[in-house]
């Protein structure tokens, strides 16, 4: 319902809680936090959002919240704020009532943000820059908040156990934009992700949890906009409650909730990549959209020597001041809203150490972590950290609270280097296969704490990792200077695409090695969307601004054999619980039938690795042997296989190795051989004391003590 053209609404004192615009039976309550403002005006707009039809001063100031209640104001009303106060940049204050501001708690927005000089509180032409005061009105180019009724609470959360989780990182638009199985009118939107073809695809792939790149309302950075590009990834939020409008086919925010419900019906969780470390307002020369104009000194971390400038732990110009209780409240209110009303099942926090900083130093017991730990809603969802930022001591891998999961870049880099053939990687590689116990094994932490990844949105995708040794980011307009310079990639003799059959066979086999390692390692695997079908970004390892065919998944030219291989890997991980243990093992428990320890490491002769083996930098072949020490444990999955042991043999050498199998009374079967062009779903039985291991390959074998198993073939 749109607001009528009435210009004589009256206002009452209202309440200071909850923050935002809250409909009641007889009107709407407005509440806005600003500790340093001198006056706050509520601006009501007509249905078009073009004309301000009334400006009303909020009458009350309670506990640093300005508030008022307007009787008979209908749901659907468009509004914004003008906040009065000192303009003293050196003291951290940047109030300017000539700038309309978005309510931080707006649950819906009308209109789109348009870059314009009127959004800046200073004269951009002046040599004094942000020390000047600009009086241009920006209202026509700013989205307006919309008064809406809250959605009903979601009750359908799948609550997938951590140890069973398979994360799939995907982009809302990129995943569906070129998918011809989906109606062209809705491709690239939340509704497209709800399509049955998408659900069936993810189900067959074995995905339990999709992780969406940012969907909070975001805008393009001015420097990106000036180049004619756009912020594709979305790490530039200006509102933490409203879904990004460009992903809405219908224009109605309920479309997001409907998408989540569709995933839940299929047993798939929805995790959001969220950006609470900075906002789209940038540094002191950035636009005034919301927080800067409401209370700059409260919302942002400012430099102590001169509060004109911002602490920049994010690399994006500013840092949100989550140490402030009202800013902490904003973030936790936002998180709770997405869980309770939008149905989200967890969050991946961009640059998460910023959220754990007390002033400048990271502390895993700080206010933010404590608030989430005790929250009855947020303590029960998945919390995933990107455990680094650019501030001092910004690398905090393994140091987050016990209930958190963390992106493990040590796993990524080690696995890439081992399979590339780097010397001396075997000890580090073994630690990563073991769930990175050296990083995460603390009291009550589990292997699932380590989110294992080979690739992510940032950096080379899988195809490019085995196709390029240098980044090729020319399309970004930064003279190929942006993006990671160290990728631990290998092109196998040719930079870029080639018709050379031998080179392409090596590349395909290397993809299988990397993917197999991801799925057989202890921890929580994360797969980048498109890696399973061989999607390429033409060597671009920083495609943040490429909203085009560079990033849109190429479904027409998908590698169907690679897709089948990944489907098989995800099924094997589910079917063989030894690949997915709840706790860390250290060889201290033994199998009653085989006498094998729960985990052991074997050299290429099938013998236990000795200290001198681990120190031999030339060794690139060894095996991980996992034994079942709890054979009577009930299975979680209907189709679970009960193995007495699993053996994974890794050969990063460029030569064939005749691998000696452990001497046991029973049957060995090959489940995966990455040297094979196609994987046969029927295991191959081995009755010989050794098995031939091709160069640059991985073998996964299962062992059963009983000799009665029958299989397709004996080798």
C-alpha cells in the first residue's frame, strides 16, 4: 500500500525500541540511534520517491535513540532521515542535513542508488576536499526506506551436522545467467536459483549447504563505475537487512525467503557471505549515504591522532566500529533477522578478524564473539570466518572461538604446491589431510573447524589453476597489477588454452587429483561453483568487477566427465565415514579385527613413515591409512559402507611407482584412480601385494577383513 498524498501527519513520542520503522495497528514507530546528533528529521516521500511531502522532527531522545510515533501512517510509506549536528571532520563529526540518509534498519528499499556529486558532504572541486561543506540535496538519487510488516519466522532449517557439511560457494547471478534450462526472464535472480533444475543439480552433486556471495544491498565503487564496470562480487554493502535489488526478478524481497524455503525442502542449507567489516561509504572522501551522516564518530573506527581519517583494516577505506554497543547491536540484529525472518542457516564473515578486534588487537573472547555465543538464535547457526584482514596481526587462522569454522588457506596453498610437484611438501600435506590438527585441535574443536578449499571466488578457479601460471586481469582496467601474484599454479608447458592432447590430459588429471584430495581430507570441504564443470575465467584471478561471460558459468561447454567424477567423490565421502571423522585421530586406538591404528602414514614401500622419511625433501609419494576402530558404531546414512580401512596413496612424482600394499588378510578394492580417464563405479578387487601408481595420480582403496567380497575385476 502506498502512502496517500497527505502532508499533515502529526507525531507522538513513540518508543526507542525496536530500532527502525515498526508498523503497529494504529501507525508506525520510528527509532534511530545517533549519540552525537542535535536534531533528527523524518522525511516522508510520495509513492514515486521523487517528492518529499513532509518533514517531521523526531520529538524524543532516549538512551541515545531519537524516536517518534506517527498515527495512521500506512505500511508502504517511503521515508529517509536528515540528521543535524556539528560538521567537524577533525573531531569525527560529519553531520549535514542537506543529505538524505537511509535508515540503517530499513527492511525494504525503493529506488536505486545513482552515483552523483550530491552524495558527498563536501565540495569535490575544492582543494580543501572533505573539510568543506556542501549544500546540494541528494534525495532524488538515493533509495528510500519502505515501511513494511515483518515476515513470519522461518521454521524449516535443515540443520545439517557440521561433519556432514559440503559447502558450495556460488554467485546468485553467475550460476544461472547462462543456464538455458531456466526461463531467460528470471536468470541471474533468486527466483532462478529456486528453479527445480538448480535444486536437482545440487542434490545430484551432493551439496548440503550453498554459500552465496554477498546479497546484502551493495553499490559499485566510484572508481569501478568510472571504468564502465561493476562490483560483481558485492563486497560493498550499504544496508544489512535488504536483499540486493538486482537479484530480485519480482522486485519483492519475499522472493529471497521463497528461495530459501525451496532449498530447505530439498534439505539444503543457505549460508550468506556477509560484510560487516566496512561499508560502501569508503574513506573521508567517500559519499554520505547512511552511517557517516547519522553518527560518523560512533559507527566507524577513527584514527586517534586525527579523527578526520579512518582506520582501514578492511582495505576499503573504513572499518565499522563493532566495539560500539549500538554498532554491535546493529550487526547482531541484522544476523538474527536473516536467520529468523529470511530463513538463513549460517554466515561466512568477510575479513572476520576485524570483528574480533578490541580497538586494534584481535581477541577471540571479545564482545562480538561473546554476543553470538550467548544468543539463543545465532549460537545455533553455522559461523564461518575468513580468518585474515590487512590490519596489524591480521592473520588469525585457527584462533577463532571453538564453535566457529574457518577458511583454511594453508590447506589451499599446500595442496596446490604438493600436486605441482614442489619439494619438501609431504609433511605439510599430511597435516592438511589430517584436518589441520596443528591449527585447530584445541579443546572441543573438531576437524570440521577447517573449511578446506582448493579455490574460491578470489583467485584462480580450478580450470585456470592448471592452465595459467600468470594472472591475466587486463579486463579489470588496472594494467594487470591487481589480484594475487602467487597462485602456486602450473600450466604444464603452455600458457592458456591449447589443442595439445598430452598437455590437456595432464591438466584434466591434475584437476582430478586436486578435487579428490579435497573430498578425502578430514575437515569441511568447500567446492567453488563451476569447478566441477571446468569453467574458465580466461586466467582472471580477481574477477570482482566482471559481470559478464568471464564469470557467468558456461553450461553449454561443461565437462560432463569431470562433473560425474565430482558427483562420485561426494557420494564416496558420504558412503565412507572414515573420510569424515568427528574427532581427530593420532594412531592411539586400534582396530580389533586388523590391529591397525586409527590413522597411520606409510611410505611407498607400504611401511610406516619414519622421521628420516618426513625429512626427505625428495619424497612425493606416501599414503594415509585410516582404520575403523569403532566397528559397532551405528551408521548415519542408509547407504554407508563399513570399511575396515581406507588407504589413500598420493604420487606427485613424474614417474610410475609400484606401490606395496600393507600385508593384511583380506581384500583391497580400488574406489578412485585419478589416472583413469573415466571412473568405473564398480570397485576393482586387488589380489596382488602391490599396485601400479601412475605419475601424478591418487589412488583410494578400501579394505575389508572378509575375503568373501565379489567384484567386477581382479588386477
